[in-house]
């Protein structure tokens, strides 16, 4: 499967014929002009240098001689005139008179005190003068000229670089502001021929709804005329929205592959240029290219970089707004009977300018969500096809362990597993490799450099066991599948993994409360056993508080406020934090309510661990010895002999 990407610097052959033919003459003329200018400039410089640095070389009549030669010529009476430059000790002398005169040059021998007497004896006309004024002038000129030369040279280099970058040799000339203002040319959109992207819907696992909505567009691209005949208007554009790594780019490529049309891809950030106006020119050019190649797909990745809501904030960005306006105009302008579909991808749909999403522009919105259990399994299997696997690997287990993982995460896991297999000197990937790579992707590599003291290890072991026991006594929908106290490069000193049996889409208030209690379990164990608090619970606290806050402000799950919305969620696909939409007084009450919820979970955890104190000791010590234990080992100890029946302490509301 090869993808041919034409680098932006080189132009595809068709472009050469299409675009260059109309302005070849113009281009050549300008090229010649700028060449002439450079040559003239060079000549001028040379002339200046020659007249000041080597003034006498020009007339070619001064000969260099040795000092002894000079002396002997003085003694023999040939020399008629001597001129000494003080400081530099340079002597210029003349032999003969009139037309037969010849100039020589030499340098005075240091401390030759006899020279004056000798010259007098020989009856030579001699004089001395201060260093030449022309030399001073030269220094003066150089100081003034050098910056200019550097500036011109810099401008020329920049000009050349810009042209190269844009693959653009029809836009700039020397006269246009030394290369800075020019280069309003090619968009740099890469054209990847549809049939060569090699990506089809078969390469996208899961995402069935998205594929279904895209199927219609594929039909349209394959056969635009059929739609035109009836007079049906197809969407100009479709917006793929979803969290990072869910396959938005992949889907857009797959549509091009399915429909067998060219795929023009450009990233939103590429439009935002340093010079105002260039982004807009890129947009114009992109659509011009697309128009020539229709039917085709134009894909604008990360469109939020240009498509951000225009508002009257201080930080308005002229370049971005111009680019956006141009984009809006182009999307209105193109004739869709030809079959151009513009795809755009973003994970911040709420920040997009409403003008972009109105009918006639990006009027279709295709959600590309995180994969569910079945989707994850499918993605794992798909990517597993690319590597050699041992027979009988259970992808379902792995899919269950990775709720919330995106397609990109899962692809990464398979790759990490393959890397691990190689490291272990095996030629096939085993189940253990994948399970280990899940941890690597979630928490980072094992960190060998961190060596915990025995005491710290004990604390971490109790902390993790605390989480696990609180998790285990709950309704059993989320059993513990793994506990480990191996430090990770992600910063965790250990973690407890819970696996959901079946995926569900609704979460009850009770379940949220349980989650908070489980998160409090680590700190509770530390308090109970060591009577101390450590920094190890920071992440737990953060997460527990976040859940509690969402319960109060967004989910209507508090007695105090009931079903009142107190916050507005932002960045749904990027973490989903919320801004409060209430008065300050209410904000204080919210804090109190959140604190109450977290504290309730904390008390539940403490109570649970108090009741299971012996198990806590036993499992923590076992974990400290083994460093990583499976869910089965954990449950075996927890439920062994003394008639332990996992159950919640009586919930006190
Ligand atoms: P996005 O554009 O949504 O951020 P990409 O399309 O760039 O994500 O996906 C990144 C990578 O993740 C893809 O190249 C692919 O290997 C993998 N991937 C993501 N989703 C899927 C999927 N549904 N099926 C197969 N592979 C996927
Ligand atoms: Mg992408
Ligand atoms: Zn913890």
C-alpha cells in the first residue's frame, strides 16, 4: 500500500501545463529583469571596491620591490622622488622623469635611521604624508555599504526560499520589496490521487454510522451527473467532529479511496500565515486546483485553526479572518454539479464560526465518536492484521480493558506490543505483549530508574490495595483486573485497573458515588494504616472532585440544586471541562456541595477498609512482594476462608 504524496515543492506535471502556460512570458521577463539588476549591482560594488582598495592596481603601473632593491636604486641615483606614508611605512618611489617615469612600492625597514641621510646624499625629492584619505573614505563607505549589502543578500535569499517553499516561480521579482511581499501563490495542498491513497472503508473499523452517512457522498462523487439530472443538491461540505485519534482523517481519505477521486488535503494551520493575505490566497488556489480536478475531495484538517468564531475580542486576527472569509466565499462559489466535496475535521466544533456550519457550507455534521467495546475489538483486530500474532489471541479481553481509548491509541497498543515482542526476542506477538502494551499506552513505560524505598513501596501497595478493595465490595459490575506498583514514566507509582463487563451508556448517581469512593480508597488506606497523608493521592482527588462537580453542576444529581444547570460544558471532545453559569453566591454553595459529595465517598472508603482491615494487610503485603497481581489473585485472597462476602458498608446518606 503506497501513498504517493507530491511534496509541495515540486509540481505535478499537469500543473506545469495548466498554470504555467499563461504566464510563462511574463515570468521570464521578470526573471531577466531581476537577473540584470543583480548583475548591475555586482558590477557597481566591484567598481567601488577596486577604486578604493586597489586604486593603483587599476592603472597597473606600480611595481612591488624589496627594500634592499629600493636602497640600491637610491644609491645608484636612479630614484627621483620618494613618498612615505607615515604609520604604515609604505614607500612609493619613482625612477626616471616624464614619460619614462616608473612607480615602485616597498615597505620601510623598521628603525632604518640612515634613510634620510641616504636620500639627501642622492639628492632625491622626498616627502612624507599621513595615511591616505581614500583609505579612510573606504572604511567609511564599507561601514555604510555593508549593511545594505547584507540586507540585499538576505532579501534575495528569502525570496529564493519562499519560491522554493511554494514551488512558486511565477510570483516574485526583485523589485517587489526584496522578496518579502511576494509569493502569493500555490496553496501547498498536497494532492494524493484517490486511487493511490489505498485507504477504503475496509481500513476503518467500527464507525458504522459515520461510514453510512459518508456512503451517500461516495455515491455522489462517483456519479455527480445522476444527482444533477434530478436537480438534487448535494452537501457542499461535511464536518467530521470527534475526539482526537478517532479516525477523522482516515475516514476522509477512505471516502476518496472509495469514490476513486483525487484527495486534496491541507491542514487549517497551514492557512494561517505570517503575512496577511497569504492564507486567503492559499484558499483561492486550493479551490482552483480542486475545480480543475473535480470530482474530488478537499480535506481541511483541524479547521478550528482558521474557522474560529469571529468575535470582537481584543485578539482578533486579521489574517485568520481574511482566510476564513475567503473560505466562506469559495464554499458558496463553487459549482457543485462538478462534484467537489469539502471535508473538514475538528475536535472543537463549538468554537467554529456559525457561518461555516450554515446550510450550503459545512451543512453535514458527522460525529466520529470514541469506539465502543465492539468497535475497539474491531480496530484491534484490524491493526493486528499488520503484525504477526500468535494464534488464539483474545481481543475481547483487551477491548474491555481499554474503555475510552481512541482508534489511534489502539493502533499504538498493537505497535507497542510488536515492539515488545521484538525486544523479548520473539517473532510473534503474544497476548501478554498486548496486555503489557495497554499499560504502556495508558500509564507509560515501566520506569526502571525510580527505585522506591521499602517503606514507600509499602505505602503504594496499601494505597492501591485500598482502591481495589473499595472497588471490589461494590456491585461487581466493574471488577478489578489488575493491580501493579511498578512505577511508570507517566508519573504513576502504581495503578489499579478495573474492567467493565459490559459497556453501558448511562451512569447512575449511585455509580458515580461508587466511583468517587473508589478514588478515595487509596488515601483512606494510607490514613488508616499509616496515619499519614501522601502526595500519591493527588490525581485521585482531582478526578473525584471532577466527578462530584459534574454531578452537581451538569447532571442535576445533588439534593441542594436538583435539576438546575449550573455550568456549561466546553470542549466536549477535549476533556470536557465546564464553566460555571451562576452567581458567586451559588458558586460557593456548589463548592460546599461538591465537598460534601467527595467527603461522603471518603467516609465510605474509610468504613469499607476498616471492615476489611485484615484483607487490606494481607493483599498489600502480597502485592508488595509480587509488584503486579491479577484480578483473580486479588479476588482469591479477598474471598478466601473467613467467610468474606464483598459488600458495601451500609450506605449512610
Ligand atoms: P483523527 O484525524 O480523528 O485525529 P486519524 O484519522 O488521524 O485521527 O487516526 C489516527 C490513526 O489511528 C489512523 O491512522 C489509524 O491507524 C488509527 N485509527 C483511528 N481510528 C481508526 C478506526 N476506526 N479504524 C482503524 N484505525 C483507526
Ligand atoms: Mg486528524
Ligand atoms: Zn490512587
